[in-house]
C-alpha cells in the first residue's frame, strides 16, 4: 500500500502514480539542490560524517544540516 508521509495526504491513500510523482519530485529537488550548490561552490567537498558539502577546513559537528 503506497504511503506519502506529508500532512496534505495524511488520511488519504495515494494512487501508485501519485506516490511515484511525489518520490521522483523529492529526488529531483534533492539532486537539483546538490547540483546548484556544486555550481556555486565548486571547491566544497562532501563531508563523510554528515553528508553535507563544506569548505575543506570546515570542522564538522556531525549534525546533518
């Protein structure tokens, strides 16, 4: 049974097409934000602790945001 964890579809069962649209859209937003960041800050590297992109000498606190 497909489920979309969003308040707009809380009590509603989405169709498979709606579920696919939602998850493909979320994936595209994340990928687009990553491409935008890489274009604006090409010298940043991906942190192995939190997964974010930071300057090389940035001290990560491990919080993923």
